[in-house]
């Protein structure tokens, strides 16, 4: 039996205000840096590897943590947030006033902003990053520093949530989801058991 732990943490508050940020590369605010630090301190976990989205709002904190604790760091493009196409870096209120965004809430697994990345494409690449991490770091505890969209896509697939449940997950800045994955062999066949162990450091 081999047990792997993967902790997902959303970045802290970025600059730029309430916009469809997507892949717009805003840095963190001072508050955002502090949010991440406080959440990490509250977890008090011993990671053996850190994997981060390449965007500044994730990578900056991941690099600081990796340096501070001498933990190997991997930058993983597949953990990048969804691309919002024409909505990128546009204020949410402006877009809502100009066009309907109801499909984002009503049918999130088939949503795609104008000239943007389809939600299903986001899920496919995030699952590739997840599966590769399980192969590369099996039996270890790893931290993934990523985005709200990425975390929702992983949760939907791994926990077999209905599509409508995606938007009911509360994932504020520096939110954490902790998973345990157990690999075993049963009657000569490999089996994998997965469970959500905690949300924001609170055991379930």
C-alpha cells in the first residue's frame, strides 16, 4: 500500500480588482502575500515537493516557500487558470452589463468565454498535471499552488460532483483542499482509493 498526499492551495489576493483575470499575469497584493503565508503557517505540513502554476500570483508565493523551506519546486503550465478570451482582464460588472454570462453558472462544464478556453479543456489539462504528479511523487506529500478554476475542475472529477455543484464550492483566496490517494493491489489488479481529507485545514 502506497499513500500519497496532495494539498491544493489557491493563491492570495492579486492586484487588478474584480476582473475576469484568467491568464492575465497580475502580481499579488501585500494582503495576498500575507494571506498565503498565514494559511501555510496554519497548516504546518511537511511537503517534499511543490508544484505551481507559472502565473505570478501563484509562482511568487511558491518560490518564496520553496526557498524558505528548501523544498524542490516544479513549474507546471497545466495548472494555469482558464483563459477567458475576450473577457480577459475585463471588469466583471462591465461584462455582466453588456452580455449574459448565465451559462457560466447554469452549465459550467460546457462554458466557454468568447474566443476563450473551453471548461472541458481546462479540466483535461489539470487532470494531466494531477496524474503526472501521482506518478512522479508517489508516496510523498506535495503542495500544488494554483487557481480557483483549476481546483474546481479537479474536485468535480475526483469527487464525482455534478456539474452544477462546481459553483457551490467556496474557494476564497488561499483556500486549501487536501486529498489522500492510496495505491494498492487487490487480487492481482492495481486499485486506487481517493478521499478528500480536509478543507482549509479542517479534517472532514
